[in-house]
C-alpha cells in the first residue's frame, strides 16, 4: 500500500498539531510548576511564622513557670533547713570564652542553689544543668567558698526524669495545684558542688 501525497500531508498536519498540543501542554505544566513553587514558598513562610510563634509561646510558658517558682523558692529551701534569704533571677556570666546562664540563684552567706526552670523537664535539661553546676564556681569565683547545690523546676516533670534528677543529687520543684513543692522526700541529701 502506497501513501499518496494527500496521506503524507494529512500525517504531517496531524504531527504538527500534536507537536503544537505537546508544546502547549509543556507551557501549561511549566506555569503550574511555577504556581506550585510559589505556593510552597508561601507555605514555608507560614510554617516559619507559626514556628516562631510556638517558640515565643514556649518562652512565655517558661517565664510563667519561673514567675510561679520565684515567690516560693526561698520559703521552700528554708523549710528544708537551708537558710537562704535572697534570690537573683536571670544571671548571665561570660569569662574565659565560656558562658553560664542561671535562671534563679538562691543564696545566703554559705549556700548557693542554682535553679534551672523549664516548662517541661527532660533528662537533657538535667544533664545540661549538671554541666552548669560543674563550672559555676570557676566562672563565678566570688562563690568559690559556698556550698553549691542544684535544683530543677518545671510545670511538667515526667516521673523518670524526676527520679533521674534526684539520683543526680538535684532538688526537684514541681507545680502541685496552685503551689510549688519540693518533690524530694525528707531523707534526700543533695549533692554539693
């Protein structure tokens, strides 16, 4: 069967039309891809905004917990026989290319209690506070002759984290109803740094 010129023209016409449709489809696809990229960028911006707001909320929650702990901390340690009478919030120290931040420092002439405050306490928070305690006297030498103790305070303290902190020699302060209490039992002996 031989193709006539008319058949070839018809085939070429169909081929040209198919190429034109393919080109148009590619342009539509390219436009759709640009639109999708634009939507992805907008979604990323929204996610970053929400993440920032969540971070700010977390900071505010931490501040709330700290403000709950502040009025109780001196009384709580006095009830445990540690006659502290001052507290200093938000201590920040830089010395010899090292830094140290203490949420609450509760002191008297012979004792200093470093209190780390969190909204939800984790084992990592406890470990980081132990590192903070280890360098406290070196970075704040005016306290080198005091008995340094550690405490962690939080609104939410999982049982296993509370047990871990106690085993490390730290006081554990928790929210109990409208009050803040020391979770450690009366026989607890704190670690001294």
